[in-house]
């Protein structure tokens, strides 16, 4: 069985931070091995979610639960970004 891991990344060339998504075996952790993300979740200036799927050397198999987890996390991420952006603009 595989699990999803999310890592938030700040980047100088991005309007907002973005999320990298990794697929790990149940017994792996982010610190154990060098991992490559298969997906980037980001928000553009139009305040919409975007998903960039990275090419992989091996197929990436996701269950329905994985997809639901990705979408749930992405929506939470968007909500937090926009709430923080609104707080910063209201100062």
C-alpha cells in the first residue's frame, strides 16, 4: 500500500507557495530516501487551483482514495492561501 506525502514549497518566482505531492510506500518517510514528486499543486493570480503532473520513469498508480485525498488537501491549501492573502490585503 502507498501513502501520499505533501510538501509546501516557497519560491521567489511564484505568486503563492505550492505543494509537491509524493507517493511513498507505507514504511517510507520523506527523510529515508531521495524522492521525486509526481504532482505539483499551485494557485495562480486568478486564485484557481492547478495541477501539474510530472513525467515519471515508472507508472504512478493512484486509488480513488488517493485522488480524493489530493483534492481535499488542494482545496484546504487554496482556502488557507486565500484567507492569508485577504488578511494581508486588509492591513
